[in-house]
C-alpha cells in the first residue's frame, strides 16, 4: 500500500472548530484512533452511525467531538438555547465519565457548551432548575432521562443528536421498556449515533428503532494488532508460581506505573488483595458487590494517582450467559448490568495489565488488554497461563498468528532464582482460607455501605476529607497471618538484581530520613538566681604559679 494511503487524518484537518482542536491538544491526544478517524467525518456530515469498537478504542470521545462541533455551529448561527445533544448510557459511572469527556473537550469554549448529568438518583426537583435552562448536552440513563421528561423538567423537542453509548448494555439489562418509551418522546427527525462493543440482537433491535440508513463502522473487536504500543508477555506456570512471581515482581520493583490485575471471580480478587497486603503492596478491589458510588470513587482515585494497583474482577463472561439471565427478574438483571457496564469505564494512564487468571474468551482478552497502551502511549500485558487455561490461550495465540503481528513474547524469568519468594508465597496463601476471604468481603461491604450512607452529606460538603477513605488499605481479618513478608532479605534476591535492590534501598532510606520531622530543640534551662556570676570551669581557670 502506498505511504500516502496509510496516512492518518489529523484532528486539525477535519474541519473542527479551533477551540475543540486546542482542547484536544491540551488533553494530549497525539492523533485520532481508528474509530475516531472514521467516525468524526461521517458524524460531521450528519450521518446516522452504528459503530462497533472495543473498549479503549476512543469511540466515546470520537462521537463527543462532532457533537460539540454541532453545538458551537448552532450558537454561531444565533440559534436559541435548546437541548441539542442527548446521551444515553447504561450506568451512572459511565454517564459521569461521558460528562467529563464533554467538559474536557469544551474547556476552551469559554463556557458556551453546557453539560448536565442526570444519572444520579436524587430527587427530580434538585436538577429541575438546571434542566429548565436547557443545557446543550444532557447525559443520563434511559430511566432517569425519561423521568425528567415526564416531570416536565426536560424539553427535548429541539433535539438534534441522540447518542447511545455501550448500546448492548443499555438495551439488555432491564432498560428495554424505558428506552422504548423515551424514544417515543423524541422529535421525528434527529441524528442518531449508536456505539457498542458487540452487535447482538438487542443492538440490532435498537438500530431498527433509532437509525435511518446508518453508516456501519466495524472495527474488529477481537483484533489484537491495531495497537503498536502494546507489548504482550506470557508466563506458563501453575497457581503457586503465579503468586510467587507476582510477589517478586512487586517486591523487586520490576512493576512500574499504574497496574490492573484481572481475575475471574470476586473471591479470587479478594484473595489476591489479601495476598498483596501481606507483602506491603497497597491495592484495592473493584468489586461488583459495592455501591455504584464506591466503585466510581475507586476508579476516580486511581485516575488521580492516589494509588497504583487495582484488582479487577472481570465480568466480561456475563455476555456469554445473557440469554439465561434474561429469564430472571428485570431488577436482578439491571443490577448485574450496572457492573457489566464498567466495561466502558475509563481507567486512565494504565501502564500494565496483569492477567493473573487468563480470560475466558478472545473477546474478554481484548477488552482487558485494551485498558493499557491508549492514546499513543505504551503499555504492557503480562499473562499467566496454567495448564487448565492453555486451550483459550492457544485460541488467542492462533488469532495473533492469523493477524501476523503483535505476538506473545515469553517473559524471561528464571523460576529457580525465586525459590525464596515461592516459599513466602506459599506461606501467605496458606493463611488465606475461605473464611478469611469471606470475612474480608463482608467487612469491605459493611464499611463501604457505612461510608456511602452516613457520611455522604459530610463528604459532599467537605470533599478534601474523602482522602481519609482509602480503598487500598490493608484488610484486617482474623486468621490472616500478617508476617514480616514485606521485608525482602538480600539472600532471596536474584544475583542479577541485588545491585539494583541495594541502590533502591539506599534511595528509600535517604527519602525516609529527609521526610522525618526535625527534632524540636530542647528548652534551655535558665538559672533561677539573677545577678549571680557564671561559675568558672576549674580546669580552664586554674593557673600555675611557680615558687
């Protein structure tokens, strides 16, 4: 293919408003992702779009850019203030994230682009004043937007663009009726943009309801080759070796940057969290059992750099059992769907993805590793594969071979050099019985519920105090042996790393010394008697007289 055909169209070449281009530059986006390069020009032309793209592809921002462009164009033409863009998403977390995208992209517009998020479950009257001002962009779940329309708070008669993000989840988990009723409230003519990671039957049903002669963009969601910044390693080993290597990687400082550790169940997630606690590796669990607000706090603080390691319980395997779940009550399906929607949540600046348990499908693997190496940055995926997980690993590897690049690389790690860590890992795992894990889960849930309910008002009025609620604290549980595993004896450090560890320890010692508060000067004792002359030192005042 000639070089000019491979050239990527840059943002400033798409005919965007200069203020949007300036905001994009501030966000550090070097060039459009494949989905953005394809979608933005079509959206600017007013085409209906159905896009399938994996998590981390930039599809949400790709549709927010042309939406803001349309808002600015309408204002430049002197149009009256109206709700121009309506965005539907499956969960409050994702709505909050989408809202931040719009605010960030409109940061150079001098406050011209007004964005309101209505997904929070507050009384309708609370948001009524903001909605009566007809903000340019309204973001929310179908149920909350429908409620505001019925209450007379939200006027969508002048709507120009409808966006549906993560459509497979919006239309699957208990929100079918709300979505259908909402669509009946919209004007007959508007531009519709629907994005999804999968194109299942529910998305096709939504397509028939809202899209008219759409442009279909299909970026292969199982493609493993479209990210040149991603380096993928594999370690073939069993359970004990997995944990020994994991402990060694953290304690020998071989892991640098923000890290996501994926497992396939909540129990195993807490087991890994408790395991890392014993090695003084601070982490937190993204747990579907916690309230939505608590999960969002975890993600926000991770993005802010408050902590660097999150243990994630992957729920992508829920998609494989959607049919069976549809037979259950809609309320239960909605609850399950809320956390499944976290698939679209934005973990920012992730350097490493560690699959401590290999994902159950090719699609799940792509979604996991899609969390890193975004927006032109580099990232690493480290995959641990046991004999039991080998079939699905072979399937992913076969897909890579078919695509002819971005292959797995063996992670060079001599297991015989970390025998000391293997013994320590076994000691830590032996202390983590089922009761210990269950107690940790219960304690975490109780604490988060307490924090979310009783302290909600306080922390809303005192946002700085939220730093006191840390999610990466050690979980104190009865039965877990918190030994001195956090200290790394020099004799268990591989010879090739001993020099590096010595330098690291020296630096740490220097930092600790400089961070220690200076000792307060002792008060000077003064003589009670005033006017008395100071006593002379007899040794210094002694004079020798010769006879």
